[in-house]
C-alpha cells in the first residue's frame, strides 16, 4: 500500500508515511535504478542458482517496479559458471520483453557473446572495461588498449543492430594491485569508451574505496573531458560503508542513474576484496526520503530480497530489508 507521499506501508509495524519525504535542493526529481542483482549479484555466488529461480527473481524485481534489470551475462561458462545458463534463461523472460517501460540488458564480453545475445532477441547490452592495466589483465586477459580495441567492433555491431550499449568501467577509485588510480587516467579511459558509442557509462567503485570528495573530483574531470553528466551512472560497493554517501555526492553533481543490487547481493569474482553492491532497498529508502521518485515499491522489493535470501540460504545484508522485515543478521 502506498500513501500520498509515495512511501510504502511495510506491513511490518512501521507507520505509513516513513521515510518522510524532505526534498533537498540541487537533486534530480527522478532516479532510474539500474538493478544488477540478477547478474552482478548472482555471478559472485559460490553455488549456481537454478535457472527457474533466476527467472522468478527477475519477474519479482519487475513486479516491484524496477524498469532496468540486468538479466545475465554471455561470458564464457569457464569464467563465470554461475551464469552459464544465459541461453536457457532469456526465453523464460520473454513475457517481460513486451513491457515498453522495461529494459533487460545483458553483459557481453566479445563478438561471440554479442552474436549469442542477438540470436535470443536481446535489445540492450553492456561491455565491461577497466581503468587499470592490472584489472584488465585479470578480468579480460588484455591490456586496457587491447580491451578497447576488442570492444570497438562489438559496440559498432550492436549499434548497427539497433541495440543500446552501456559501458562499465571498473576500478575507477582504487585497484587492489595498483592502489590509488589517478583521476586523469580514469577520465581518459572513460572518454575513449564513451567515444566508441556507449550511450551510458557506469563508473565502478569495484573494491568500495571511494569517498564523496573523490566522486565529485572524478565527475568534474569527466565532464571537463567531454563526457556529459547525463550519460554517466555510478556503481558503488559498500565495503567501507560509503556507498550511500558516495551516491548522494554523485546526485548533487547531476547523476540520475544509480546501479544497485537487490538485497545487497554481489561483489566481484576477480577482486577478492570487493564486498556486496549497494543494496537497492537502502538506496530506495534514501531516495524516497529525499522526495526523489524511483517507481519502486519498497515493500515488494524487500519481500523479493527476503525470498532470494531464502533461496541462497542466508539473510540479506541490506539494513533496510532487515529493518522492514525484522530479520536479524
């Protein structure tokens, strides 16, 4: 049930109307949440989630009001065995593709991954690059320059086929092998990825070391380098508890697309210090409290994360999920 302020009655004893919406100046009126739980979240699980459960997860996320749900990845099963069932999963989501407001992007690593995605009627893809040489070699077995060269024909082919292309850029704020990453270095790689034809760039804090001042400095550097703020998204991990603070800093700079993972699922299999993503529920609670529209039903979303946590055999790490459902960690 939703009250006149758009807040959700949780059904768990919390009075309706909370969080109270108190807008702050200089923030977007609407934020589009790019939900990554079904892909970035599940790819980091030690066990493989059954395909039918994954399909149910995506359907529940859509029913909770999320309009961009990254469904899976067409990476070779050797590298990400948890998502080896991409070709089996996508037909189970066919009923969702008829919703005009719903987007179901998939991650593709190379030309072969793109062709597999096209065969299944995918309409939106993402490529995954790195701002640092160490992570590019660990994740793609290529240098940064070689990875950009690999992406160029993939992006061109996708655009020719009418697909929208997103570019992920990892290690934007720190690297487990190289340490601090120069802001100018990140901006240069981001600019090159943007110029390949990516309609949106997601800036990844892969190991969760960003702080708000660093976020502002990078966004300012990127806009100065010619990447419009309207083409940027942010992707924070909550390793040091900074994800929401970093998100607010990005919103104040004009970013209006935020990546998040239902229940705080995920990490990065190639960066062992990376803990879970920013929980979608925690993000929605903050945004609704700021009077920012998301279109998300927080009660339904929390119930979905509780359900998925039960499938995984452990409680959700999201503080908002625990608060709304009275589940202890």
